[in-house]
C-alpha cells in the first residue's frame, strides 16, 4: 500500500479502526447481549417456531457474524478506493 501522504495513512487507519470497533460492538450486542443477557426477555417471542433468545444463541450470532464479514469487505473496498490504495 502506498499512500499519497502520511496524513492519508493516518486517516485511513483511523477510519479502518472505527469501522472495526463498530462492527465488533454490533457482534458483541447480538452474541452476548441478545444470546445471554436478554435471553429471558427474547424467549417470549417466537421466531420460526423457536424462542428468539434461543435462536440468537444458536443461529443469530453466527448469521450476524457472516453478514458483518460481507459488510466489512464492502466498506473496506470503498475505503480503499477513497484513499487510492485499492487493487
């Protein structure tokens, strides 16, 4: 990667880390928050015949993680183009 300036490199990594922390916060909320902390509240709701809290513990966190991988790839491609370091 060759940045045009040191300021571009710092801005790129700042935006990259911001994106990573936001996505990790979403994943934490879904996996730990919905799957463990709020499981009793969510279990009162049915989702495809399963209790929603159980579904988040078993399936939802995994689906969310896979979706976040695609979001990260899309956003990073856009960020790379913005700073001229795309392939």
